[in-house]
């Protein structure tokens, strides 16, 4: 069996004994875990800024005539795959961001105090291509749900024209406008509470095990025999006398062995 050596002598403690140590102290371990979960929940609720995600989606095509007639060939789909990465990069380009920033500030004067710039938009926006689709998903994350939706919809309204102006190929249609999110996308209260619970349990269990392994105090006759290699010939029972406070016996095993030699 795999073992871990104790700090005194050559006594060994196996993994089963470590498990028994943890099991014997399960109550304080669970208590510290619950404390960690509570602290994580309080910290998440009071000190971490909530973020809201709004998403607008665009459809990419290469043949406007085919789109109008309702027929799209395989060649059109392959060409759209080749264009969609280019479109994705254009959405986050400085040119497109400058247009979106300008139009947002012009159409939504309520955000004038925020001074939404191209740099602000770049940090708050991500452009994703769902696997197996010809869609561009423009996701905007801010601390204001209404602002997130307004930015995403400004992208949807003005980025398609910028894409066509730059590439001179294909086209983009709006599939869905962003709606105002009614709940925060981050932080995750449940995830942080679970992390706090696990962290509390692991830290307290590790502390108890280390403290036990590093404890050189002898608690039993069996441990005396292991440390001194001398047989135990008898035990002195602990007798309590009414009205007298018990006094512990302090014995130095090292000194006793020296006197015996």
C-alpha cells in the first residue's frame, strides 16, 4: 500500500489512515467548506460587477440574385464559407468600429457621458461563427443591459454596408436584432459558490492532514513502542479525584531512554 512517512522516527502512515483522519474531522471540514461557499456568494453578489450580453445575428451570402430568387447553389455556400472569416475580421476592424461608435453616439445621446469609443467597443464586442452555419453572431457585453442591446443593434444596422463597401462581394442580411437581456450573463453565482465550497473543503482537509502528520506528540502506548523500540510493560491509569483539578504528566521519552542506558 502506498504510504507517507511521519516526521518522527520511521513510523509510516498509509493512505487509509489519512482518510480516517479526514473522516474523523469531517464536521470542521464541512463547516469551513460552507463558510467558503457563503463568502464566495457574498463576494459575487456585492463586489463583482454584473455583465449583460446582447447578441445580434447576420446571415452571409455571396450571390444576391440567388438570395432574391430563393435558390442557393453549393458553390454559393462554399464561397460564403470563404468570405465569412473576412467579414468576421471586418466587423472588429477600426474602420467598422469607428462607424458604429459615431452612429451610436449620434442616435443615443443618453450615452454621451460614457464616451463610447472604438476602443470601448473593441473590448466589449466579440464576433462568432456558429459551427456549420453562415451566420455572424455579434455579442456585446457591458454592465448595462440596454447599452449592450443598443450597441449590438447599431452593429447590425451599419456594419453590413461597411462589409459590402470594403469587400465588394457577397452580402449580409440581418437575421435577429438584439433584445435587452433580462438577466446577467456573468458572474455565475452558482459556479462561484461551488468553487468556494470546494476550496474551503480542500484547504481545511489539507490543513488538518498536515497538522496531524507534523504532530510529534505521542498519544498511545503503541506509538511509544514504535518510537523507542522498547516494549510497553504496563499502563498507568488516569484517576480523577473529586475536587482536584487534573494535572497532565509531562514525560520526555528521550530523557527516559537516556536514563535507562
